[in-house]
């Protein structure tokens, strides 16, 4: 006779999860591979994804060209890090209130305004470069303006998925967007490095600005109505404080955002300062820079494809732990090598770890957040994702004057590895509290609710 499981009344059977049992990361149902692109059956999401793919290629071309232009003009790591800092630090302060706006107004209209502004800024950068009137101070100003615009754009863009696909397909939509983003990251830097050598940085900026026509035309085509929850007499500051209270009261949300802050502060600046590393340490050229960024993008692309094969948020906590540890280990090894082929091998590992961590955290947050708080919670996600890297980059850039660059990369990698170990310690509590949050929500999809109960 089979023995019945010995469970305490009111408790579900306990399951053992082994972090290094890699079979748990492989989809058990191979039929899930056939549904990796299920979100593409929604017309508006398909159009939006295509537009973002094209514009992201242009953005990566612009970023490679900007980094190479600054380093050519100044030959200074600190000035490169300052330019990166100015391009993204406004996001840290604007995002919280931009999240309130994305909950109060039509997110499509916000994106039309912001994407038009970004196109004009990049076009101005191209004209100044082509007319040989560009200076490091002009780059500083234009980077700061673009950072302000992105601060208003990011929460609306991140919260848009819930209006393009039904709730049960939001994780897949986020993963597909990550695939598109990192496919462009794979192609864009290589194209940018190639174009710099042929037409120069100025025309790279013009080409990048023209790419924004793709997303603007898409935003004019798609249609949806967003009716915000009545805030009563609560103003923007009041709604922002409601978002802060909502975040701090939720242990899963504040832990996920906290880990993302650490990863973005210590790991993400690596890609922003890569031009200086290539020029100074490796003695490479623009093609070397483009190849390295493409390989990082290739690893990121693999991370996105892997996440599309996952049917729900089940098991993403383990993915976050290993991805964070992998990116940290890759950075630590990066600080110890000098060979270009060796760093080429490390780039995909770093790219996979960084994007798998960020995308998985994005999916988990959007799986447990309430709809009327989605814009504000994604603004906190954006604060970490966009706001921490510039702070990290400027501090690392100036620290390089006192400490060897290789040591800085090594210490950043070790910090990410330690953060992964701490997150793994708290992961069971995060999973249980996330399950309780979802259980109280009436609007959550049955599939997601069931997945987080395990």
C-alpha cells in the first residue's frame, strides 16, 4: 500500500529546490517552445515590437558613435563617464513623477512626445558633428536633455505591455521585447562600428535619428483606451508617496528593486565605459568596440530567447540568482585578462547575466503589481535600471584615476557575486510572500497565480 504524504494540515507538500540542479531551468514541456512567440498574434504588440526593434538598432548605433566621438575628442575616461552620467542621471529624479503621469494619462500619447524629442536631440547631435562645431560641452548638454526625455518615456513604455496583450501573456511580451532589444544590441554596435570607419560619427547620428520614424508611425497606428483610476483629491506628490508606500510595504518588490540597483550600479557601467577599456587597455579600434558590444548583445539575446520559452514566472528567482552570479563572475574574470580573444569569450556571459537578471526582475514585478500601480512601480524599476548605471559609471570613471581600472572591474564583479548569494538566502521568503500577494488579487491570471504557489 502506498504511504500517504505526511503533510501538516493547511500546508502544501514541500518541494526541494536545488539551485545547481540545472534540469529545473529547462522547460519540461517541449511544446512550450512552440508558443515562444504567442504574444505576436496580437496586432498592436507585433507592430510595436517591430518599431522598437528598428529604433533600438539606431539607438545602439548612436551610443557606439557617441562613445567613440567623446574618446576621440578628449581621450579621457572621466569625460566619457561624465557624458554617460549626464545622459542618464536625470532619469533617477524624473522617473518617480513620470510614473505618476503614466498612471494618469494615455501612455501612447506620452511615448509619441518623448520619441519625437529623442529623434530631434540625436538629429541635432548629428548636425553639430557634420558641421565640425561639436564639442564635449555640447555633447554634455544634449545628453542631459535626452536623459530628461527618457525619464518621462521609460515608465510609459514599460507599462504599455498590459494594454497590448492580456495579463497571462505579459511575461511572454516582456521576454519578446527583451529578445528584440538584444537582437538590436547584437546588430546595432557592429553596424555602428562599421559605419564609423566609413561615414564617420556624424552620419551615424543622422541614421539613428531617421530610425525613430519606425516607432512613431507604429504609435500612431495602434489604438487603446486607458482609463486611470480616480485619484480623487490626491495630487501627483500624493500619488508618488502612495507608490513609495506600496513598494516599501512589499518585501518581494523592495528586494527585487534593491537587487536591481546593485546589479545596475556595479555591472551595467561596464558597457558604458567599454570604449575607454578598448582604447587604453586592449589597444583596439572601433571595430573591436563594436564586436565586443555585439557579443554582449548576443549573450543578452540568448537570455531573452530563454525567457520566452518560460510559460510563467515560476522559477525566475533561481534564474535571477544564477544570472546575477554569472555576470559578476564574468566581470571578475574580465579584470584579470588582457587578450582580445579572451574578452570576446567573456562578453556573452556578462551580457546573458545582466539581461537575464533585469528581464526576470521585470517579469516578477509586473506579475505581482496591481494595475493602478503599474506605472509607478515601473518608474522605480526604471530608476534602478536607468538611474544607477550613470552613477556607477561616473564613480568608476573617476576612481580609475586612483585605482587601476582592472581592479575596479574585479571588485564590481565580486560585489555582484556576493549580492547573488544574499538574494538566494532570502529567495524562499520572497517566493512565499509573492504567492500571498497574488492570492489576494482577483484580477490575476490563474496561470500566474498557480505558478507562484509552487
